[in-house]
C-alpha cells in the first residue's frame, strides 16, 4: 500500500480545518476545549486583535510545530538532528532574535520542503536536506526560515485573520496551566492552513534576502542559498516531492532574479572560509545510510 505523501497529508489536514472553520461547528470540542465556540467567536471578533506577547508567540509556534511534526516521523538519526540544530542555532544567534528557544528538526520525508513556525521552530524534510550540497547551502536554507520567524511572517499572516483573536483564550489556558496541556494548543491548527497556501511573495523574497545576510554574518558563503535554488531548478517540475514547495513559494527563477539584483552589487564570494565540508559529508553519509 502506497503511503500518502507529506503534501497530500498536509492538504488533507488543512482542508478539513478550513471546512470546519467555515461550517457551523458548534459543539465541536478537543479535550473539552470548545473549538466550535472559538471559531464562531472569531467571526464576530475581527476588530479585537491584540499583538501577542513573546511568550504567547512561542506557545502558538509550539502548537503549529506540533501539527507539522505530526505529518511525518522525525528522522531517527540523532547525529543528523544534532548537526542541523548546531548549524541552525549558530545562524539564529546572528539574527535579531537570538534569545528565542530555537529548535530545528528533520522530518523523515522525501518531500522537498522546509517550514518555520512562530517562536523559533524550524522543520526541514530529509528530501530537502538531500538536495543540499554543502554546509553553506544548509545555512542559507535555515537562514531563510529563521528570517521568517524574525520578521514574524507567519504570525503576522495569522493575526490578519479573524481566527487569531479567538484563539487567545486557548493560549492563555495553555500558558497558565500548572503543567501545560499541549493538547489545548491543537486548536491553533487553524494556522496550519498557511502551510498549504503559502505566504505572500514579498515575505518569501524578504526571507531570501535576510537568509543570505544571516548566513554571511555566521561566516558562511552567502551564495549558499542561491546555489540550493539553482539545484532545485534542475528537478523535474512534475516531481511529486516538489509539489508543495512549488505551490507555496514564488517561482525559483523569480527568487533567483530577486537575489541576483542585490547580490551582484553588494556581495563578494568569500575566500578562504574555514572548511566544514568534512563534517557535512559525514552527516550526509549517515543520512544516506552509508555510514555506521
């Protein structure tokens, strides 16, 4: 039996959520949390949006990240997970929000994609990692996702929807509960719909620009991210594993053109950078199952 791909699962999840949000879902509860009442209240609370505190942002991101992590299992190799976290945290330390509880994870999925959630959560698929050719390229990809968090792209998009004001009570319950019930945060899956339709193009372009800068600040060749985008251009557009990436991001050619417009003038290729290719290749061998 063929397992459904990550993109198919993701679209099914968010489609169900969208239908629930639009229909009359009175009485629908998750662990005694009245989701129907919450979503219905959202429709009459369009003008009640209040900026979230950082603590609330982190709690929201945890809920969204939990949903993303539920779409496919984590890759079981701890060294792979540790390595991606090492690079990701190093890049995030050079951002404007270094003190967030940055967490990076690799999903065991052949889909080619990466996601960020508010509060410092970044998820990368094995399929994306396999398309990366160097640590500088990895730093560029992670820098792009870190930029989404720093600029609060997903958070801002969610706050523009009427649903955000209605889930604040759920956040308060999750934050103030003595032990914190993570199931309460599942009501925040309404925000997961963003990962099926994608952000505005300008948000993606801004994250590309910032990702290049963050990688450079961290000491990596800033041309790592463009190199990944060039590699992805070579993949057949009908490749099933690329569908969600293509659906939720601007055209690769447009992203490269945007970067070319700034990097040709303001960036030089770095020379004599410290070599980290050895550790990158060691991790890639583990990922491919050719190393014990």
